[in-house]
C-alpha cells in the first residue's frame, strides 16, 4: 500500500543534496522520509507537524501497531514507504542469526527479511543488530553493517544482495564482545563504513579507520583512520556537512577526539581532542559549529565527561584554538543531543536532561531535569516543537519552556531491557524501537504536513579552485591472483576535497607485477604471497593504492625466508609475518625458537593478544588447513587454533578441550562441537582442520597429534552445521593473553572434492 | 509414605552435600603454575598454627562487632569494609553531620575552594574514578582510586593509568603514601582501564591488607616508610621514598592460583584471627562465555602474618556467569566459625573457616535465584550473580542478587538465610523426569530447563527464612516498577530490626528483618551502586547523580535531607571517630557537624523534605 501525500508535501531533492554532487539531483526524494537513524538532517530533527503528544501502551492510545519481530536495539529508518531495521533472527533458538528486516512503514507488516550468520564474532546474541541501516534515498538501496563485520548493499524493494564485503576477513575489522558496531553513511556516490581495523601492511596497527566505498560496487576508494592504538571501540555516526565552504564528515573517534575528514578523499581536516577514551556520540552540527559530548576522562584530568562547542573551521589539531565553550562533568557518552531553537539538549548516561544555550554554553534552568529511569542510551529526537526521549525503559514527550521543559507525557514502556534505539519520525508517525517491540505511534486519519527544511550551507563551488591537491587511486585496496589484471583510475581533488577530474598519471610500483601507462596492473605469476603498492604521480602530486597478490591453493608457510633484525625495544632478533595476512602483524612476530624459525603470538601488547587473522580470499571453500603449534610454558596455557571457511578449531588450553565453533559467545546454544583434549605446554602439536560443503551443509573435521608422530587415521572432532558458512578465508585464532604461542609449517590444501573444488568464484 | 519420601530426600541431600565437599576439596588447584602447597603443612605442623577469632559471633550487634574488629585500633575506627566481618555498616557515633555543602570548584583549574564549603573538615582530590570504600584506622585514612590525582607525579604522572591505594592523615587529610599497581599487560579482560583500586583495605595495628587491581593480596606497613624502616619479608621495593608503600608480603592470585579475574579484581578482605578470607574474582574471558581458568580457586583463606595459603576452594567452578566481585563475611554461627562467600554463579557458599586438613570444608550452599531463571546478557536476564556482601545480623544472613550495573536494572531478590543448616539449603531442588528422586547438578545458565524434563520441588532442607521480591503497596493487584526489588550490588544495613538496601533503579527498600515484609520504598531517581550507612536513627546512601539521601530509620518513610556531592557517589558513606566520610568519583570529603550545633535526631533541617 502506498501512502497518499497531501499537496503540501512536495517531492523534491533540493534540500538533501544542495551543494553536493549533481548526480543525485535527478531523483525525487521524499522529504518526509527518515533515511538514516538521525533523520534527514542528521540531527534528530523532524520538520513535521501534528505529532502525537501522548501514548498509552496498555490502552493502545495513539498506538497504530506494534511489531515484536522488529524489536531490538537498532534505530529503524523509513524510506519510500518502508521501514528497515537490523535485528536478531529467530532469537534464542539454535538457528539464531542477524537479519535485515523490511516492514511496510504504514501497516508494520513484514515485506522481506535477509538473514546472515554471525560468523567469527565475539558479539553475543543480545547485542546483535547494534548498528542502524542507512538508506540511499536516490536509489532506494539499503546498507547494513552486521555486528561481525559482514557488510551488505541490498535492494530496498526485494532485499536482494547487490554486493557484500566481509570486513573482518578482508580488512581486519574488530568484532568484540561489547558489540559496538558503526552505522554506515551515504555521501553522493559513496558509502562510508568504519570500525577499529587491524589490517595488513601500513594498516596493521589498530586504528579507527573508515572505508570510503563506491556505493554501487563496494570498491574501495580510500581507507584512512585516526590515531593508532586507540583505547576503545566506538560507534559515533559521522555527520555529513559543510564547514567553511568545505564538505566534511564529522565524527567522534576511538582515539578520544572529534574529527573532520574530507568525505571524498578521506583526508583529515581537523581534530579536537576530548578524552583518552573513545567517543561514541554522534555530533550535532549547526552552521560551522560542532557540538560533541563524551563521558570519559577529560584530557586535563578534570573529572569525567564534557560537552564542547567547537568552531569547525580550521586545520590540524584545533583543540587549543577552536573551543567556543566547554562544560565539564556532564557524562553524556551514549545518546546524541538535539539542538532546538538555540538550545542544546543533552541527556547524560544516568538519564538527566541538561539544557544549554547553544551560543554561550550557559545552563538553562538551575538543575538538570530527571527523565524516568537511571540509564540512558538513546538519542533525542525532536519534531512539532516537542522532544521525544527514551530512557532506560521509559518514554517521555517534552515541550520546551522558558526555564527548561515540561512533560507532556511520561511513562514506562514494557521494554523488557535497556532501550538503546531512538525515536524516529516520518509521515506523521513516531516509531519507538524497544527490546520487546517496535511501536508505531500516530493517529489513523492524520495528514502529514511539514515545514520546509532549512537550507544547508553550500560548498564553495569547485570551479573556484581547480588546482589538484589530492590524487586518489581507485581501487585503493584490492586482492588479486597471480596473472590477474586490475585497471586503476586516477581521480584528482582540489584542496577542499572536491572532485576535479579523472587523470592520466605516471605509474610506478613498489613490489612485484607490471603496470602500463593506462594504469592496468598485472600481478606477477608464481606462488608468492606478496604486496605491491601502486604510486600514481600527477605533476608533483602522488597517490597510492595497495594490492595483495595471493595465489590459488596449495599454500605453505614455514617462515624460513623471513628476515630477522634486532628489535630496538625487545633487543631480540625479530621479523614480521607475511605482509598479505590481515590482522597478523602487530600481534605476531617471527623469531627463532630452539633453532626453528617460527611465528610467535606475542603476549606483551595491551590489546589483541586474543585475536583472529586471515590469509586471503573469502570465497575459498572445501580446503584443509594444517599447522604446528606449541604453547610456551607460563603460568597458564593459551588457546590456539585455526580458521577454515568461517569456522574455528580451537585447542583450548585451560579447558583442555578441542572445539569447533564459529559464533564464539553462542557455543552453548548454537552450532559448536567440543571434545576433551589433553595437551601441554612446551610440546609441538600438529593441528589439522578440514572444512567443506556437502548437501548444503558445512562438514568440519579436526584432528591433533604430537608433531613428528604418525598422523592418526581418525578425526578427533567432527561436526556438521546445517546453517552453514559456505566459504571463507583460511586463518588463525589465538589467545596468548597468558602465554606465547609458536606457530610453524602452515599449509592450506584443496580437499580434492571433485563436486566442489576448492576455489574462488571471483576475486574481490 | 509421605514421611518416608522426605526422609529419603534428606538422606540423599546429606550424601550430596558430603560429595560436594569432597569434590571441591579435590578440585583445589594443582599443578597449575606455582601453587603454594607449603601452607597446608604449616597449618597442621607448625606451632604457630593460625588461630580464628571464635568470639566474633553472629549474635553480636553491629556496633559490638565493629568495636571488636578494632581491638588493635582505636575504638571509633572503621577498619574494614562493612565495619566488621559481620559487614553491617552501623555506627554508634553521635552528632554526625546531616547538613553540609561541598562548596565550589574552580571552572578552569578544578581547584577546590574550601572556604565555600560548609561542615567540611577537609577534602582531598582522588583519581577520576573512585569505587574503593574509605577505611579509617589509627589516625590514617585509606581509599582506593585511580591515578588521576597523581600523588607520585614525578614517577607516575596522571596520564599513566594505575590502581592506587592512598593513605592520608586522619586529622588534616595530608597525603602520606601511595601503593601503586601498574596496569596488567593482559589488558582490560583482567584490569579495566581507569577503574583504579576497587577494594577496601583491612587495617589492624600497623598492618594493611588489600586486593590490588593486579589480582594480588598485598600486606603493607600502615606507617609506610615514615617509620624509616623497610619492613619485610619484601624488602626489594624499587622506590622507598616516604610517599611510597612499604610492602610486607604479596600473594599473587593470578600467578599462584592461576586466577583470571574478569575486568577487575575486587574483594574487601574478611579477617578472623590469623585468617584472611578472599574471593579471587575468577571469571570469564573476553568472549564472556569461556572461563579461561575453570579450575582456579574462587575462595581462599590465607595466613595474614605471611600470606601462606591455608585452604582454597573453587566451588562455582565452570558455573561462574561473569565475574566474582563479592566480598566475604565471617562470624561464628551456630557455634561453627563460618566464612560466607557470594559466588559468581549466584550461590552463597558457607565454609568452615578452619578448613579441614588444608582443604576447604563446605557447610552449606544456597542458590539465590529461582531455578527456572535464565542468564543472558542484559536487563532481560532473571538469573543473577552476587556482587553484594553477605551481612550477618542476629545470627541470620542477608544478601541481594545483582549484576554488572551496565547490564541494566533487571529483577532482584533479597534473601534472609538461616546459616545453621547443612548441604544444599536452596529453597528448591531440581530433578529430572528420567530419575525423579535424584537432584541434578546445577546448570550454569538455567538450573531447570523444562524442555529437558527438569522440574523443581521445594527443598525440605531449605534455609530460606524469607524472600523479598516485590510488594503490592497500593493494592491494585499489579506490581509496578516502584514496587519491585531490582538488581543490586549494594550490601544491606540493618538496625532496629529494619533492613535497608538500595538497588540499581535507585529504589531504597525498607524491609522488616524478621518477616521480609517491606514497609516502604523510596525512589532516589538515580542508580545506587553503593550501600547504606546507619548512624543514630538515620540512613545515608549515595547515588549516581551525586546526591546523598538521608532517610529516617523508621517504618514510615521520612526524607531528612538530600545533599549534592558534585558528581557520582559510587561509594558507601562511613563514619569513623564521629566524622562522616563520603567520596564521589574524584574527591574524598571528611564531613563534621559543628560541635555547637548538634543536630537533634528527628528534627529535620529546613527545606529538605522536598522530593525531587
């Protein structure tokens, strides 16, 4: 069913895309849609009128419908008459997964769903659906970042996959128990996704990194991040805006700073340091002023939490120069604020509403206003002169007054758990996501109406500056097979990060392979796993792209060719793991142990002693990975294992078990197989893990035996997963928190299964 | 027939409880690293065998117990968490302040303006986060925090994260010394950033014992290096300046027991004679399901003189749900010296404090959760574990269930337990239809799974005296949020047969200690992490908004006052030598009523009864 719009609603796109690219101008965009979780203006504000002022879940007053399948922690979006959210699929069953769910926004009826396995992840089921869907109003497509790092572009009408990427296997996204998952954003023809990434080569050190991807293909245009070795994972959604005539994405980062990047190039514009811990709140931007809040330690060691009004024009570190005002000891680290009629409304993590004059930072009212409950994770939403807030398990509607707010409505919801999602407003309806149900509030006969949106600040026209300043080489990151070709494009941007033109360039390579002057690269033949950097020179400027070349199976790694050099810090002779491995360097070093050159999973790094790493393509299946493993003797035994086809085979030290699993926190309830296994430190073992697909199920077999002895004929552990992962990159798992792990003689071989040869459907 | 049936059950129970003891004793850690085994021989062989305090009985009043606990200190001291091993935070001090103002802090520098304060004897900056509860003994004040205040800034500027134990002069708050625990290299799984030292020390004479953020039991010299002596056996401290801690001995629970504490080691040590009792905090790993050290001890007894292990026990074993952060209590109950531990599996365990042949000896255990309750992550879970400390009052044991506060308010249960029964004294026992007469083993996430044929029966040997979950105060047939007990990490305080506890929802509950019937609840509108103090006829309790509520100890709710402390009060107020101590996240205030203007009990200062 389609909604009928009153005449006042004009199909237009001018507001949304003003100042940005011309590409999207041709498409009609519904201004009453809510295409990302913070709304069309990315600030929690709706211009609609005639919205509900009360709600009674027990009597059903102003309740249009509720949908329990759409319950969760995600904030839904509304686009083209449909509601999209990401939630638990079949919660608390053996077949639980994560899914993108599409409902009819008017009736709440399910239109389609698309589920995926939460493979190779530490995120528990209760935190599935952490992030929010983003819609592309110009194409109707939706984008979803799963908690484990599975990223999808889906057709909004059917849920059919347009493209997907496995961000943990491909780039080294960190998927942790805390569940914090970032929400992607659409900008022009790009989708921007982020995470703490521990990658390969020069991205091997952990950092909060963004991937600027072609929204139509998933091709990477840029990959860039903030300060390395951040303290936390975070989930601040960038706001796309224009600051001083320059397009900017403004976000809170894992490193404790608020940053502005150029969205088209990923070049940093400025940063404003606030805390030694990460920032998860999304900023509010009004004009050139950026408002950001955080709840952790302030950098001047003065208590916890601060609200900063930042003059968003500048370069580099603007911490000392660009503070308009700064209020300390307000701990708002979860919900994002709204700015309404010159006042900034902020809810702290204990559910107190603080109001400030946005210009001066002066507090409105003597004391904060208490919302219902003791915790707050949701963000504020405003519309029709009212503020909608969900705290702990409650919902309230407030109206600003001279000295603060007055409550129009205040009451508990049958939420079942902490509310994390935020209210959403679209077409006269207010949607409340809670852990028990998604509520749709409104009146049956309402006629949606809205004030026009304020015009967005405009970028300085690109024509004012046609001087190239940044060279982008696309794809910025690619995985190839030997002999495979890839044509790179060179795109030029001016100093403000505006696209000027595609360009020819003078290409050079660091590493193997060939490239012609049209930018077509051919990977070297052979069996090496290697990395090559393409440098494209345009005049005095240059840009780079990174290539990993990974051959077909079989593979063998014995580390004997890896060069060791004295490490300045440890004083030991050490080398680096293979450059092409994702998530391996930083967490491992190559060393000689008892005369044998091995890779060591180190214990001394502050984070990442428990980690996964991956060797190559994600579309491999029906293969066997084998390695020699040894635990260094320490107080406790480590856990050490192998990854095949998105399953882990883990020799668990302290538990003295051998376990096959994929979704770690759910082994008790979802697929896993565990058998007892006695093993000890200071002794080499050979671990073998075979994964394949048979009759639509994953068939997994593992065995372990003392190295140098006869391989046993029988498998030590076997399992069949009827909710299978059908392909995935080979890799390693290890928990060296308590003791080092030595790894040697890794091989990956084809299972020789004629009906299902180990192979790659397409290189990405 | 009926009678025979019950006799059979009881017999079974006795067998089971005996088996439990044997199993837990066998499961004492072996061959896992450098486990100290010398202590067991010492206890039986040495002439200096550690002795228990058999006079600390469960019938003592809180005030008598506190006086006894301070027999090596000054009589008005507060030398440990909960005032005594009975853990009932009640003081008999007079003229304790009911009104004060913490005053102003400079916006730019953060410097406190004492002149703007009222009834504040002194105030001292702490780190940025403070969860340790204040202890006062022999003229010194101790508090655990993080390194935000950087008292040793030459060595450890504020940018370096530490767990610290600070020692100040009681009379003026002058800094004396600091024990510094560098963060564990294993990171947040064992040692959460910026959480500081969470435990409270125990002080007797010139000795201080506490659990560090590195999972160590440390014995320090109360005088530090101010006595110009480096007391040992540990004498190889790298830094021996006056502002450093003089370490006597260290027992490293991670190294010596193989413990892997989840996020933080927290235990405020209980003492009896020569015995120290410690909950090791053993818990889950980053994956939050797997216990990296399922065989490591959870509960231990050490010789306070030398740190030797006397006995250990790992009863919760693989059933630990998350972490174990509950502190033990001790008393002679029913003639038997009992040490009570709150387990990470939601059970209270009581052991014979003496142990037996160097091993633990379980007396009874009690599941504080309904058998069909289920543990999941978040607010929905109705199976909880224990973070609060058991409290002993009139020979009975009192405790409420809780969870990591970040997981939400959830549902709560408050129990009164009779500690004279033995074996599994839970309110119910679980059986399976396959063998309906034999209680089944406890299952970690859900003790009774109906789909598997499990069912529960009342336990004829139940030690539950009463259970408080909610009460329909307004008699409308519905239980509202405000009529329910929620999760708590707060410990109860009891006086005049009235029990008080605050929960994560910010509700203070007043419950009849004999019947479990609640008289009232009071909504502070802000989460409580700390526990109440009772002094004279008043209750003091802090909340996350930084308010301290002062309520009357009475069957009718009366709000005497609400005082703002400036930022969140996660700690528990205490009184020592007539002075009230309250810390917020970053400051400790010594609060003293003016000598002249003694506040008369029952007379409320103006302007205070106004509800928020």
